[in-house]
C-alpha cells in the first residue's frame, strides 16, 4: 500500500488534527522519497501490528514523498531483508539498514518522525565533531537501542543511533527495539531499563547520552562519559547562564529574559528533571492531575519562546574573576552571573547487587521501565510520596507490586496512602533490603525485619527504588560554594551564595521538594540577579572578594 491509498481520514487518524497540520508542513517539504516497509504476521503481536499500521499510515498520509508498503512474512522481501519479528518497520532498506521492532507509540513517535525527516533529507545532521569521530569507525557496528513508549529519554538515544546509521550505512546498522512489544528480546539482552544500547551485542551505553558521547561510545565500543572536542568550541557571551533545565531553571530563564537579561540554559540530561519521569503530578495550580511529561512539555514550550536552551551539554567547570567563564562539554560562555539549578539525583540503597543489576532488574524510573514488568513480581522500596505514587503506577500497568518500607508508617501524604490501601498493594513494614541477588538479572532480594531481626529471601523480578534524592552540588563544591549541614547549597534570601555572581534555586537548596516551590525559587532568583547586575552588591560592600 502506498500513501495515495491511505484509508485514514483526519477524524480516524491517531494524530490530532492540529498536530497533523504541523507535521504536514514539514513532511510535505521533504526533497527525497522515504520508502517505509511495514511487515506484520497475523497471530504474532496482533495488537501491536494494528497499532503500527494505524500510526505508520497516519504518517504516510502527511507527506507526498512518503511511500508506505505493507507486507506479510510470505513476501519475498521479508526473506530478502531477514524480517522475522512482527511488527517490523524498515526505513529505505535499499539505502540504509534501519528497522524499528514494534509499534512507534507514545514517546517513540518522536523517533519515527525524526527517522522520516532525516531519510527524506538524506542527511544525518550530525555535528562536525560527531562526523569526525564516525569517520574513524572502520569495522561493522550492529546497533540495538532498547526503548519504551513511556520513556522520555529514549528518543534522544535512538535519534543519535539513527544519525549514525544514516551517516555510515556501509558499516552501521540499527534496530530500535520496543521492549513492550518484544519482552523476550529484552530478556535475552537483560535490557530491563531503557534506553540501553548494544553494538555487536556489547553493552555500550545505559541511559541517554549527548550525541557526541554516543558516537564516541560507538567508536570505542564501550560507554564513554567525557567528550573533549578536537577544536575550541563557539564562544557565547551573555548576562546569565542557568545550569539546569528543571522547573526552577526554566522558570528563572523566563523571568530573566523578560527582565532584559541575555540568558542561556545548559542542561546535560532531559529537560524537566525529575518531573519528566513522574507518572502523575497532582494539584499543580491549574491542574487537579497532570502527567509529569505533559507538564514539562508546557514549561519547555513556554521557555523556548524566550531563551536559548543548550541540551545535552554538561558544565565541566566555572571560573570566576574578571567576569565568569562557564565551560561545557561543547562550548565556552562568558557571562556576568550563574544560577545553579542543578536539582537532585536519586539516592542509592547502597547494598550489594544494586550496582551490578542496574538496568537488569534494578531501576529508578517506573514510568520508563514499569511496562516491561507487567505480570511480574516487583518491589518498590521507599515510603514517601514518590514511592507510593510509583507503586500505584506499577500496579496500574499490571505489575504485581509490594511496597517495602523500613519504618512502621508511611511518610506520604494521606490521600496517597489511602489510594495505596484501596488498591490492595501489600506493604512490608519495618523491612530493609540488604542484598539484591540473581545471575544475569534480578531473581531475589534478601530482606531484614528490623523489629524481629530476622532475614529472609523473596523471589522477585524487579526492584524499583524511590528513597529520596541527593542534591547535585558537585559544581558548587568545585567553586567553593558553602553548603548547609545537610549538604544543600547555603544561600541568603535573595538566593545569593557566598561567591558573588553565583546564585542557586530549586531542589539543590533543600526545603520542600515541590514543583511549585522550585518554580517560585526560580522566579525569585532571576529577579534578584537582575537587580544585582544593575547594582552589584559586591562592589558596595567592603571585604567581599570577586575572585
């Protein structure tokens, strides 16, 4: 079937009409044909087969150069291209070796769109640095990226892999594997968190990476954590650099630009921070309930109207003195002030097996990885709002979840505790996880009852952990910023640290871990910075050093 035979009207399409209009304006302009081959086999993954047909047909109807061909496994092309998983989508298979195993629903729809656009342009859109590294690859790379429709991090990794396969099709092939449609394949690779990336069956990355780090990992055939450009990167001069693209940083950016400050946001990971992977946010003003990712999308879209965001860059150093220099993994900023909105990271249990089985049954993101554990037995470790919210999410996606809490009462809000009870989710009180055990993946946990002082093992398929956060203060410590006794950034009422020109906002300051609190702190900090840059307090107070 070709796009001219698309039977779906606007009302039947899974893509909302307003989104269709936006996509058509892009897809209709693609200069080159985009042949898509959808292979399905009746009786194998029928639900995903139907979903794949609906989604791919809808996309095909939005671009005159998109050529859709639907075939079953009896077709000679299925044998030619060795298709044996249903559904499978091949992208321009005479030119590239790129396939998607599953139905590109949810977040994976972004990956489908990127694939169609890049192939329609016949351009990888890789950065100059990435192209230099990819030229050094001189032997085949068979790449597999495991992803999930509910994972907001996955498209970043999948698109980097797409770009590599388009840039060097003679050596690089790519399979993007939807773990929900292909749980057996995920089990075979012990890919129990997403995204995970394999090359030639070797694990080269856990989690999403900036493009250059992905290409470097692909070149070196092992995960890389630092990318140093071959040449000096672009110099950006402005008034304010905000480190962190969570609610505090993005709100601060909006208020700073509206005050007239030339501002940049630098975020090494996913925009939105912890909110982006929170299944459900309740009672954010204006919303009784809203998905964390949906809320982040609104906030990011708003911020982009005002500020330039440098995503996928890590700040590696900040130098103070005559002005402030911010060095990232890709460029250098000369600025007048820096706002540290670096947030907080997941606390670890710190027990044997936790690190070893990370990504193989141990996970910190129920939204990303929960659907893989449908019908399986898991525990959620923790007793606060996050742990209870995520336990409810796991229950709703069909996991057999038990909450494990070291105390005899929950620390969560009362209404969440009631939801937990009405969902009949068991709770193991006064219980701690002492060890996570298994072979290739998690098989059991060693539990300790701190009242009876007895230990026992519990057979389990997955361990989800939500025991709180640690403030991300590495940059602050490197700068010499004072910390509180609890390890958070110490600041005054104007969000000033002890170093002139360096400010903070959000979870890195401690206090209430609420989105509205972070948003308020971001706005406060931006206005303080604006006032201080007009009237620098450090020039008016003797004894304050700027070095």
